[in-house]
C-alpha cells in the first residue's frame, strides 16, 4: 500500500507543483463548493493511477487543487463508499494520498438522516464525534508504522477548536445549526424505523454511509478532522416517512450554499 500511495502522490506532483494544506471531501449533492475554488490543476479520478472509480449518481469524480478563502486546498468532488463494493482501503486511499501530499487538516461534508427530535430537514450539523457501525475498519490488517500507530487514539476524532469555530460561524450567519454525533453505517439501505430508534438510543444524532473510514485514516496519521453534515431526512419511529436518494440529493443541493459558506469562513480562520 505504501508504494501505491507514494506513486499516486508522485504522479500528482509530476503534474503540478501546488502544495495543498487542507484536504476537502465533498459528499452527495454537495460538490458545488468547488466552483468557489480558484483552480490550479484538476484531475478526473479516472486519470489518477490507483484511484478507484465512483459509481454513484451525484458524485462528480474530480480532484481539484486550488485556492479557497486564501488557503491552498485539495478537494475531492465525490467520494468512494463502502456500499459500492470498495474495500475500506480503497475507500480511504485518496485520504492517504492527500496526507502524503502534506495536508495538515481534513474537512469533510456529507448528507445524513436526523434522529435527534430537535433537528429539521435542511439543518446543519457540525459533527462532534462518531460511532463506527460499519462492518469493518480501514486499519484492519498489518499496521504500516510509517503511516501511524497500531492502536490510534480517537479521543478527539473531530478537532474541538474547529467544531466550536464552525458552530459560531453558522450561528452568526443565522443558520439552524447543531453539534452532533454521527453514526456511520454501511448502507446502502436506509434504516428501518427500529434501526433509527436504536441509533438514537445508542447516542447518535445523525446517520450516514460515509465519513467514518476517512476520519479513522486521518486520525491514524494524526491529522485533525472537521466534518459538516446536512440533514436531508428525518429517521423516525413514530412518524415514518419514505426516503429516496433523489430526495437526499435535492435537500443537499438546496443547502449547499450554507455549507459552502461555513467551510469557506472556517478555512479563512484556520
Ligand atoms: N440514513 C443513512 N444515510 C443517509 C441518510 C439516512 O437516513 N440520509 C442521508 N444519508
């Protein structure tokens, strides 16, 4: 794996001398932030050696290097999900490459289902902590000591300073915003009413099918993480509503501006 990471990073360096400081991963329906990036160089995923190929509608599949809010960023428009059939190592490979390229913080976005009764569709949740309910972990297997320790600490999975800063930015902008716990599940089914209730009982505020593996790999490497979620549906037990991927994308798209605003203002402060 080490050679693959290095050779992909070398490929990117052979095309551009731009040195990104912040890695950004944009989730379903949330790719619009890249329009704000002053682009230096971009790659289609299909042109990057060792990169998996995205299979889901609504994911652009582009890696963009450029400047946003005065900061040098490398942004993934579209991510890889475990439910698409990729291994955990494949899902997190681009994160390893961004780390090899020298990023000092990772910022992620996603769409989620809300279980907290105070949450409404379209709300912003600044992720404060996570629960890994995926059936695997990207660090399973022989540990590469060069990448990080065998038993990484997860006591601050999400950097508390960034959580607070983003919460204040969103509040000042007048957005509905919460700090919450994200449960990461494999998908691809949305949850049953009993599963949403279970997730609420175990302490999660929102649920989604991404982010958790990426954060684990970044923390393995000691990289601080930040993640922002848009609540696209409410997972209820008493009031059961049907959910579709189309509706998730529609709400994510409609809330994209708020998310782009918070990330840009946070980047400017970092
Ligand atoms: N469950 C899981 N993943 C999701 C949801 C959900 O309700 N909404 C958006 N992504």
